[in-house]
C-alpha cells in the first residue's frame, strides 16, 4: 500500500512540474502573441504610408508628362522651325 502511495505522490509531483512548465510556456506564448500584434499594427501603418507614397509618385509622374508635353507644345509655338538656306 505504501508503495502505491509513494508512486502516486511521485506522479503528482511530476505532474506539478509539467503543469508549471506549461504555465511558463503559456506566458511566453502570450508575450510572443502580443509582440506579433504590435508588429502587425506597425506593418499596417507602414503599408498605408507606402500606398500613399506610391500614389503620390504616380501623380508626380503624370504631372511631369503633362508638363513635358505642354513645354514641347509651347516651344513649337514660340519658335517655328526655320528652313535651311538653299
């Protein structure tokens, strides 16, 4: 009978150690989860900034193309091509 009780006590102690280990792992996983959530928030903010930058860059390129055409048209109007002397 004492042998069975001793074995039960050993098993309970072993289970206690394992439960404590699980608590530690659970705590660490919670910390990792919080960090991942923070990184996700930062990533979303960064994505918004990248999207705005790309939109702005596209607008600037379009404006440059329009200005280049306007300047070319203005240059053609101001100085008509001259024919070379024959």
